[in-house]
């Protein structure tokens, strides 16, 4: 599985932020753990449409050194769409199985 990171262009609280994403949620969490991220920086269904971590530019640099693939805005949006569709389907199946 591959882990991806976009450019740190989003300003918030005086820092530049970006997104850490993967083809597989389990791989995303494993990589985030190795990177030393707190689970509180995880964003995913049902809170957001696509599973990802919000990380700082500093964390982005470390992620790339650890093997994350840097991608541009076009690629990260494409990945958001691909992962979101898969994640929404999985979330809906779980809700149906739970009788919701």
C-alpha cells in the first residue's frame, strides 16, 4: 500500500498544514503511528468524507523521508474521491449490519 501527502499550503493557527492519506485506512493508521501522530489529528467518516490525517509542514517532511509519496493538489483530490467512495460504502454496510 502507498501513503501520500500533499503540499503544506493550508494555513491554520499560524502553521501550514497538509493531508496524509493512503489507499487503505489500516495502512494510514500504521504509518501515522510510526510518524508519531496523535489519533486526534485523524479525520474520517462519519466526521469527514475521506480518511486522512491533518499534518504540519514539518511532519510532512518527516513523512516523505519515511516513504510517503508527495503529490500535487490534483492527485490528492483524486485520491480523496477514490477513498471517500470506498469509505462511504464500507461505513454504510456497517450501519446496515448494525440495523441502523
